[in-house]
């Protein structure tokens, strides 16, 4: 499976997760970025209904592009939920569409589709160095990886080594953690991780503790590790990668 590359703008540095979180009562939103060196700022983006021109019909079918969008762009934010048989379903925040595990052949490439619902999902495997492989056996019985691809170039060949920096590698940048709790006055509480700092929206009174139970300042960048955010009677673990 492949993703079309639309631009060649410079990518920005990101801080990625080495352990992915599945959403249930708490929703974790990620930017899913290419692991190819220099491309870490390019995120999977759902442009359904937004692409015009001669490739408009293909764009609607394919749906997923790699773009250096802003961190706050919902089109480039995805949640991971549990599918059947240990698979992971990937759903877009802006459209609610899911990445299909069935690709379509266009020229030399197998291109990725989106579906409104019912995607079986992908097997997610760590490649090390914050990179993950997303793969699935398709309807024709062939196991394929979700991979960066350029429609104007030749089809890619899966690497035998160095997979963590190859076209089949993906890095997950945490954008928001939505706890879904709060009072009518406080509204919806959202936990965010940005540049080593933890932010909580919708809750004026909250505390931050490290893994040893020591209370930490809320206004400085923190070392890599797991932290506990306490909001009233609710606590949530947050990873700073």
C-alpha cells in the first residue's frame, strides 16, 4: 500500500512516542509521520473532498496524503482503536474516515483508500528508533505494508535492513489526550504534550507528578518519562518521549 507525496517542503522536528496508546474512554490523537530522514514533519492527511483538478476522482478514492501541515490541523490527526484479532484501526479526527487495509492498483502503485467505517485495521510492529510498521493481509491474500510512495516515481522495494528509516516506517507524534471528563463549568478537559511540556485545558486546578510520586512544576519542559496528571478525582498517565 502507498501514500501519494504532494509537496517537497522542508519538514520540522517532532518528538515521537515509542509506545502507542489505543483510545477507548480516553482518546489519544496522533500525527502519523514518515520515518524517512528529512520527512519526519510530513503527516498522513485526509483530504477527502478537498482536492480539485484532473486527479480529483483519484484523490477522492485514495484520500490519504503526506503533507507538512500544522500540528493543530485535525485533518492530520488520527486515533488508534482496537480492531479484531489484535489489529489497530486508524481513524481521522476531521472526517471520521478510517484507513482501509485494502489498497487499489493505480499504475505501478498500490494506493491507500479510506472507508467510512468497518476497516479491519493493521498489525502494528515496532521497528525501533520510534518507528512502527503498519501491515495487513489484503483480500487477495498478499501481506502489504502501508508505505510512503511517490506516484511519479517507480514503485518502492521493501528494504531488507534499516527498516526504521525506510518508506515502510511511521512515527507517531502525540498531539492531544482527551479525557472526556469535567464539570459543566470547566467543560471538556484535554491533556496536551508539546515540546516536553504538559498542558491541561478545561481544568484550572491540576497537579503533575513524576513516576516516583514527586510533584513537578507545570511550567517547564520535562525529561523523558511517564508522568501522572491529577485532575480532581481523575488521574491519567502521560508519556513524554
